[in-house]
C-alpha cells in the first residue's frame, strides 16, 4: 500500500486573498469554505486540492516545500508575465542566474516555480508512465 497526496496546505494571513490568487493561477474553483479555511481544486474535485489555512503570523523564511508549475497553452515567459499580473512577484531563493526555472512568490510570499518546459513540450518528449 502507498499514500496519495490529497491536500496541500498553504498558510495565509488572508486565506481568501491567497485562495483567489491560486484559483486564478490554476483555473480552479472553491470546493469548500469553513472555519476560515478555503479549499480549492479542479471543478471535478480531482486530487490534490489546496487548503488555504488562516495563521496569525507572516511568512518569515524560505518555504521548505513549494510547487513547481508548467505553463499550459502558453510559453513559460508568458505565464510568468501573467502570474505577475495576478499579484505574484519574482523571488530570490539563491537560484543560479542561469536556472531553467523562474522563482515567484504569491501575494504573501510563498515561493513557487515556473519550469522552463511547458506542459505541451513535456507531453511530446516524455514516455507515458506505467503502473
């Protein structure tokens, strides 16, 4: 037996603001909202979901876990520009100047990366996974 990721939790001072950011980034929707926790995910409720959880303190150090995203239907550069337009900002976590990814942070400073290869580029070159 194995485990499966069901939910990724993101701490936030303003959970609704951060949930709205990630909804716009991923094209997801609110699945549930209760006790200040906003759960977002794909409209079909496929796993994993993201719980945006209220916390009283601001983020103060680099994330120990982060999301790596690929542009889907646009270039990585276009996606970076789109996300900055949604409220993301570039972040420096010590990455090399010639890194093949771009580090961004959401409006509360949670880092995530945009990988250089798009979903379409990966689908063309990678072999399908088998169980």
